[in-house]
C-alpha cells in the first residue's frame, strides 16, 4: 500500500489564493521540510518560499500554470491575462521576465514542456492549442483550432510525438507530430458525455481521463488494428462536485502512481504495466477549491485548499 502522510503544514494569513503550486526539481528531503521558513520576497505577482537552496513557487493573482525547466535556470508561466512568460534568474538571484508570448487572445489554463525543453504546448480559453519552438527565442509555429470550448487539460506522451487535450466541448483530441514535416495533426476526436479538465498519458498506448464530478475515471487504450484510442475500462474513484480545473493529473512512472483530483478528493492510484488501476489512498479536503502538485520523483505531495488555508506537504511511503 502506498500512502502520503502529512509532514508539514504552513499557514498563511491575509494573502491571496495560490492558484498554482509546483515543486522545482525532484522534491525535498526530510531535513529540508523540517527547516521550512516562509520568506516573503515579493517579486512581480509571486512570492517565494525558500527551502535550503530549493524553492517552492506559488503564484498569486492570475497565474494559472507553470513549468520549471531542468536544463536551465528558468520557468514558464501561463496566466489569465493571455500571457505566457519565460522567467530567468539573474546574477542577483532574482527572477526576471526574459520573454513574453502574447499570441493567445484569452487566458492560458494548461501548458506542457517537452523533454528537450525546446517546445511549449499551451491550451487556452480562446479554444486554441499553440505550439511554440525555441529558435533563439520562442515563436509560435502552429495553432490547432479543433476545440470549440476552453481547453483545460494537456498531456504529452513518453515518445514526445503525441499530445492529448480536453476541455469544455465534450471531446478529447489526439494530436500527432508528422514524421514528414514535423507538423502536428489531429488524428482522432473522441466524443465524451461529460466535460472534463484532467487527463494524462500513462504510457504511449494508454491514457486516463476524469470527467467532472464523476465517480468513474475513464481509461483509453490504443487499438492495435486501427491505431485509434478506445475506452476500455472505468476506474471507480472518490468524487464530489467539482468546478475548479487547476490541479492536473500526473503520472509518476518511477512509482507507478497516478494523482487524480476529483472534487474535494485527491485520489492516489497505483498503475502497472498490465493497465491495472487500484486506489491506494483518497485524501479528503474540506473544499473542492483545492490545488496541488506531486514532486517529480513522487516523494512529496503539496496542496493548498481554501478551508485550511495551509500549504500542506505529505511524504510518500509504502506500508
């Protein structure tokens, strides 16, 4: 049995809501957590909590998504003001804006970065998915316009040649990169009965999708004959009514663990190579107004909810 136990709670008073929480790097060790000291260094629209040379960034105001780079001292934010910003740390160890990407016409609610860190894929309320390449500066290379509603979820597969997306138009798009000209092409549209904002590749052939406020998480697998993804099973999960999109599904392959927020619950689901799914732990919070993230190695789960008004850090262990 795999579970997460609370090891640290940080209470914040008279601050705005941290809409997005994310770890930088591969997580924290026990000594780091025991020495957490809130250090409010106000920089633009964010605060920083410093943890022994590591940092947990949480954003205020209108920033909805962010990704830390591993090959450079940079991170990317997407926000309600239609902007994607590339942030870099200067010689004074201050985060500064390096470049603003402003081709979206409405807010950005999801964003993924490829392993080479030269491709950003963004989804927006303007119903488009944009592909940004870094060629001596980030430029929009392609736009997908097949969605008819706000895009809330994106996931890139392990091979880095397929993207799945979902939003508020009751469909999932399967987008594949062409081997001939490297363009991204919509190769499949999956109609779903209920809108959803969370989906995630488990491997190149399997992904999961969580319909909003549903007790079932859907599993899709690729058909060997026609190479189309088909729903093959439903996994029962804890659920409640959910109206908040900003807590993406994550799959940590090293631990075969999927985190799936569903209303007031955070479901920790064990996966395996046989596409079997079993609930290991369901953490209940007092509110669906709940945001969080797993560290890259799956060792720590960090959450914030508007009832406790605490950043809570839980550590992974096996019973």
